[in-house]
C-alpha cells in the first residue's frame, strides 16, 4: 500500500477548495443553493456528510422539514449550523415551527476549533433573532462526536451526553489498527474468510436491489422503529445526492449476497452508516468482515477516522458491544435541546396537557420538544 504522503491524507473525502476573502454578516442558505452551502463547509475546519446540502435535500424529500444553513462570518471566522425547520402543526404551515437535525450526526461547524468568544456570541445573537423571526419555538439536534461543538452552543439551552461511540484511528499503521481489535473480533473475521465469505466494494452498485431488500428484512427482524425504515427509492435518491461520498460493500457466499453495509467518506471521516444481514447467515457474522474491509479501504483512501458509531439511541447495548470489538477508542455522543421562545413553548405544552398528557405541561424532561412526545398526535422528531 502507498505511504501517507503519496495517498494525500489531508485531502481524503474530496474537500473542495475554500473561497478567499469571505465577507462579514449572517446569512441563511437553502439546500438548493448548493454552491453557497458547499463554500461554507469548505471554510470549516471539519465537517461530515451529514452537513452536506445533498443529504439535507434527501431529508427534505422525506418530508422532514425545510433545510436551512445558518452561517455567520466576521474577520475570517465562520460558524454555521444546518437545521431542518418544520411547522409544529402540519395543517398550519404559517404557525409556530421547530427545528431538528438530519438522521445521524449534525450540529454546528466552524472555521477553527478555537473561534473567539465574541464571534460565538455574535453568531448566537444573530441565530436567535433569525429563529424568532421564523417563529421557531425549539431546536433539537444530535451532535457530532468527532467535531468540537459544545463551546459554540454554550448558553443556548442544554447539551446532554447520551452515550459513547467507537472509532478506529486510521493515522495508525494498518497492523496497529488490526491489533486494536479484540481477540474475538479478529477470530470472527478470520473464520468468515476461511468459510468462503468474500467482501467486495460494489462501486457499480450492481447489488443495490439486494441491499434494499436485505435492509428491510433486517429492520423487520430487529423490530426497529419506523424512523429506521428506508425503501429502495430512498437509497436510489441517496446515491444521486451523495455521489462519490456514498459506498456500498457486500459480503458474498457462493455468489449470494448475505450481508451489506453503506459507508460514507467525507473530509477524512469514513462513517459506517447502515448495515444489513440475511437472517440465515447470522452465525457467520459476515458484518465484521465487511467492516474490516471498509476499514482497510478507508485507510487506503487517506481518511483519518473510521467511525462505527454507538448503540441504538446512545444506549450501551449489543450493537455498541459489537462495535467495541474493533477499537477501544471512544467519543461522546450528545444531543442539544434549546427552547428558543419560552412563552410559546410553554403554551404548546399546556395545550397538550389539556388534551390528556398532563406530564407535558412541565416540559417532560425525557422527551424534547415535549409537545411532540408520542401520543401527542404530532410526528415525534426527537427524544
């Protein structure tokens, strides 16, 4: 394999060139303004595919809200926050609204991990005023475990840790990465190979239909919540929107697809995004071979981090245990909850209490925003 210098590690993921001479001010960019959105990300010290305009258009197509990028620039400093804004009541599109993040990891990006406090305060003031103007009552966002974000949100609501995530440090030599696997994980990967399982990078997406069918079967088997269900049309649109960022790996046994995984590569980060497995091949654990193959590919592409993620909803569950077999490196997954308009928020919660859910009147500490909690009749977008 080529050395780090030959592989251009700093350019992994196709980072576009940053524009020169950004002006001062606050702007709101729609997902249709692809060039402007991309220019903001190019100025950021670190971002991921979750921040891309194309991934936000995918969410818009799913009816999850209107994607907006709130960006502040001043004296060479940049802070930007992508959100999906949606009406609280779908029958009243001009009424109160709230905002959430895309599926996965969101939160703000910045031109440097050390943006000065005055720039952070200016961004926050502009953001607050703009959200009030748009009648946004509350904001919920999942934050990115690999990007420093807490300091950009300090003073705006609450950042709450929900659990650990796992990653492999790709700046280490490949043999050190492999040595970081648990003994059990290494044994299972070897056994899959010895059994005849072969993992391939499906660059032509020849197995896209098998992937979609297998993914649905997997979600049904594990009894996943409805938010995890995606059909073939969703995956086709995802491929169109993300282009070279999205990659499919599949495991084959005697020419039959028995497992698969969708991975993304963006600005040096490779994410293990979605996985699927045929139930009759559970005992072979081919998913481990897929993740191992993707990890090697990620290193060859010059990425710096292979992020496997955490447990479902941040929990310490069997999924987290599986991912922990690849590395002992941990990050903190967190969510951000911010009541933008206290008066309107309280009114919405009290209205819900009057409809038979009295615990919502107190703000419901375990679900946010409380007026979207299950049973409210509104689509719940956060927890």
